[in-house]
């Protein structure tokens, strides 16, 4: 897994060929289409896959392993700018029969494909390795969206953030303004060698059954659990900031979190300006706390964290709230959910706070309460919720704590308020960043940018029971701050 390529480094390949040149391959109803030049390699044989007349491209059904083995369109009628009808999956794949099936589908609020980024690589044969879809409303009159909405990135062996090393490269194409994608064309054989869009004019059709609403294909099921209470099949929602020109905050969804599999959605740039924060940490259910370089504690709410909605979507983010000032002396900060925040100061004191009040508007910060001392010589501290805290010492030891009295801010003077510390691992100094989601899932980013996965099965009692490590990503070396939002 790696971060998005810098779109500014791509040149747009928008060689538009009149649809009449494809007259032998396209149905008569498609003679006004524009076929964009396929991106990828020259191998395989020619294919054309156009949606039925009156239907538009919602995404793809893929067969994938390390690369894209095969592709077929997912199409739907459009009743309005964000209202689509039942889907129609193209009857046959183009490519080989390897890999496993996955769907790459535009979100319901931006339901139709308007463009795509294609990454390709290979030594003897160049094949498609990455597909990132730009999605939009079914109007066709808006400018192309700035960032991709849904992504498949194959797990290459020698790639780093921002580049495709060991392969030819990548290109981006968009349907012209006034057009939406209606299909694809390209070349395929044992794999998907190349792919390009076919674009057509949008035409709304009457909804034969308005009560049915919008098709839900590809919609991510709502994730309503609070931090630390996620079920065993829950994905991990991961955010990372990088030092690019806009201070991007990037969103990933690790669907393979519970088993340590390479199964991802994203990355998506969901906000900008996040290079202004000295500390960033999650609060559960899309809440993100951030401390500015001048010591102001802010609360952000990513309302669209389930699907990775960006700031350009009205449902993506709620207005930010200033919680407190005077946090310049805080060296570590983290949350255990339920509005509970911990702050460690330079003298090793652990302070407890609780945020109450509405997410939008005035909030109240209860505290501080001094609940611990001696929290020095620690490189990283994080929580998986329900008062369970991990800390990494300067010599790489991983320590486990359970703050039983976290909801009331009970300190060491209260019997039974704390369990631990217990040493549950060593050698963790090899990781530049360590972060966690719920149920004992812990990630580490090493100096080579590899993303490693662990499952601490003993997270409830601090016992020494582990699964992993497993490598689940590459190219994470340029991350500045990383955290997981259960």
C-alpha cells in the first residue's frame, strides 16, 4: 500500500478519438461517444465494453492479485444528478482468470465515473497495476474532481511514495466537460494490459419506481461503534499527513485489518492544511483532535470517515471547534474514546481531561486531573480505547496499561484504578511510527517505509499473546503523523 501519487506530476493524456472510428465495435446508439486512448501496455487483444444505451459507468468489477488480472464495467441508469438505478454488471471479464474478485464503485453522492488514473508496470509485459476513479454527479457539467474517490493499488515490490519505480509509470484521463463515462476500451490477454474510458452525453431517464431510492451497490456499511468496541470484522480507518505543498490529510480503509491481509481502499485526500499541527490523535467515530504549533487544542469531526468523503463534500466534515489553549508544554496526547483525553507534560506528569458538549458549537473541557507520574523516556504513546494504553520506551520496549478508572479520571490514589504497566514486547524502536485501532490491532512503519501489522490477542489483560508481524503495505516512509480511527 502506498500514498497517492502527486497528481501535479502527471500529464493528462486526453487523445480523443471519434466514436465513429469504433463503429464496428460500438452499438449504433453510441455513435456520438468519445473513446479516450487506452493507458498501459500494447499486449493482448483489443476489447470494447460499453454500457447499454442510457446507462453510465459506476465502477468496475475486478480480478486482482499483485496487479489487475481482469476487468468488467458496472453500469447503471441515472435518474438525477445523484440518483441512480439498479446496476448492470457487464456479462464477461476482459483479461485472465487469476486473482480474486473485488468491486471498485463510486460513492452514492458522486455516483458516476468522470475520469481515472491508471498505473502500469512490467519488465517483459506492461500491465495495469493501479486504478483510481474520479467520480462526480451525473450532470457532466462540472470540472473534474481534484482527487480520486475510490482506488485499487496493487502491492508492488519496489515502489515508494510518489513514484512507480520498476515500471513505466502512470497517466490520468478525464471525460471532457459535458460527458460522463459510459464504458471502457483497451487491450487484454492473461492480464489487463491497458484501459481507457468511453465517454458519452448524460441523459436522465424517468425513475420507474421512485420509492426505491438510490442503488446501494458499493456503499460502505455504516460504522457506528465507538472507539475500542469494534467487532472482529471491522476495518481500520487510517489517516496520514505528509509534507506536500498543501499539507494533505490522507485517508485509507484497511479492510484486511482483522486478518493482516493486503486489502485496501484509498488513499484519498480528505483535507488540507494539516501541516499546521504539532500533535494529531483520534477520538473515535470520526473525531480528530489536533494541537497547533501555538498550543491550541482543536476538535475536528470527519463525518464521512466511513467512506472517505473529502472537504469538498458537504457531508464530509463538520465545522472545527476550539477546545482549549495553553497546550504548548504537552509532549504526548492521546484519547481513549468517550471524550477522554490524556496529556503528558515535559515533567512526566499524566493529565486527564474530558470533552463534553455538542460536536458543533461550544464544548466544555473538564480537567485537568493529575492521574500519574513518571511518564518520561517514552517515544510513542497510543490507545485502543476502553482505557487500554500502550507506550514505547526509549530502548524499544512495549508497555501495556489499563486505566480502569478512565471514565472518572481516577488516579493512583484510587485502589484498582490502574493495572500495569506490563511489558508485552521489545524491539519496537525499529518503527518510526506505531499506531493502533481497536481489538489489539497495531501497526508499525519501519525506516524503509514498510507497513507492518500485529494483533495483540492479549490486549484485554496484557498477556504476551501475539499474531504477526505481517507486511501489509509499502511506501509509507514519508508519513509525518499517522493514526487509526476505529
